[in-house]
């Protein structure tokens, strides 16, 4: 374990101790000040080695930067923080003491409020944290940029009164954050991306029978986000349906989620244009396959399957589609699988220039493309899966902020 990781563990431990101590004493008690001050000192020690530390709390895992901290696996405060929307925590250069104390008080208030209404559903959206200045300390869901204020559950509302639709707002925020990270830093936060896939997998298996939790599009500006999550769900469902291993299912889920990543480099006015694209605009649109593969490989060489899928998911079995290749070769199995899921979700989505297709018409289109556009085995398996599971699509709800 590196010295820097050791400092990160010391800081998180001190933060938890400070929050626990502050919960025992009334505001103004000296013990609160001592606990907060001691934790602030450990933060300063960490920031001397890492001026802008960041943490993610993902289930039982604690991620420091891009490294999972094995020494904090099953750390109880990771769950407590995630329960009140603090999945992501970022510090600016050398945070001031008052800003840090304010942050601790804010988090403590949310933990106390959550405990008081633990019988209700946890809040879907996370806060943008208070700090000394607008960006000194930011915290929220994995998607801290632009997060809305937390909405703690109303104690008067019974769980049985909540909508039965699945709530995937946290996953929506997370995939937006992943796109922002790629666009700003040209780095894919792989651990967070994998956590989104794990969360979607849990939603798929949350019933005695298989569910496909798909997001319904409300505004076309959401398309990139909802499409990425839907293709990830469909890809994992199909991979599981044809009997792939759990490891392969997750890998295909990540590939499905990242297949259109290159579109972060396509101007938004082209992505959302309601009419026909000009030749120049179409060239830019088509470039997202090459650009996506480049971004993925540049970020993490271990994502070779996801990079192949990003490059190949618009290539047809008969050699048509794009990008153009100098030599004909078969696409990776994952690419053929994601391709059919991609087309299905695209056709089933209402677009500015056409209505959404009905399920029967969409499956009929896929069937007509067997052997030309789509791999025969993959397409037939997809049709069989959807005929079995279409009645059990679980459309996810989005809050107004996410919508």
C-alpha cells in the first residue's frame, strides 16, 4: 500500500470518527470542534500529497481516485454515505477549515434525517455540497456535476404508496458524469462505469423472474444517456439469455453502455438535429465509432472488448455500415450482440422525425435483417428473448431533475 493511499485511509477514518463524535454532542460543544479539527488536519496531510483528492463509495467498495481501497472493503460508512446520496466526494485545492466543518455538518444532518425516515425509500438525487466558494467541496451521486438538491423521503408517505416503477435516477446521473469525465479529461472512470453495470444487473434480478429495466425517453436531449443504459440492460439480458458467464455478461454490459461514447465529440446540435444531416454533418456523426474506440483504449487497455464494440457496432454482417474497413473480417461476438440491442432501442424510441416503432414491427425488422445486417444466431436469440420478456419490461421512472 502506498503512503498516499495510507493517508487517504487515515482521512476517511478520521472523517467517520468526526461524524460519529459530532452526532453525540450538541452544537457548540467543544468535543465537536475537536473532532472536526482533527479530521481537517488529516485532510490537510492528504492534500499535501494529493491536492485534489476524490472518493467514490460504491456498495461495499471505496474508490480513491481510480484505485479501489482494499483495506476499506465493507466499511460501514461507505454505505451510510451512499444512502444519503454521497456516492462521490471531491475536494478542491487546500480546502479551508470552515468549509470542511460546514461539509461535515451538512452530511451529519443528512445522515440524521435519513435515519429518521429509514422505513421510506432513500433519496434518488444527491446534493451539490456546500463549501468555501462554489467548488471547494463537491459531493453527491456519482454524477456530482450539476446535481440537484437532495430530496429526503417524506415520513408521512408509506413505502406502499410509492410508484411501482423502478427508479434509475442515480444511474442516469452516473452515466452523465461518466460522459463528462470522458469529455473533460479523456479518461473513463472504469470502476464507476462497472458500478453502474452492477446496479443495472441488480435491478434486472430484483424479482423472482427476469426484468429488463428500460428507461423511457421524455425529452430528446436525454437520448444519449437513456440509450446507453438501455443498450447496456438489453446486452446483459441477451448475454445471459444465450448462456454466457457472469463475467462476460458484465463485460458486455460495460461495452453496451460505452458503445456510443464517441458521441461526446459530436456537436450537440448535430446529435439532436430533427432533419436530415448534411454530408459534412453525417461524416462527423459517423466518426463517433472511431473516436469512441480511441477514447476507450486511450483510457484503459483492459477495455479492449468495449473498444471493439464502439468501433464495430454499426458494421453489418454483409460488410455494410460504417466505418469503412480496408479488409473484410468478422466482427467480435460482442459487437454483433450490442448491434442488435442498439437497433432495437433506437427504433423503439420516439425521435424528432418519427414516432417510436411498436415492438412487433421492431422485431419484424430485425428478423428481416437476419444474415444481412444482423448475425443470425444473435438476432434469433434476441427475438426469442424479447418475445419471452417483452411483457416483463419494467419501465424506469425519472425525476423532473433527471428528465
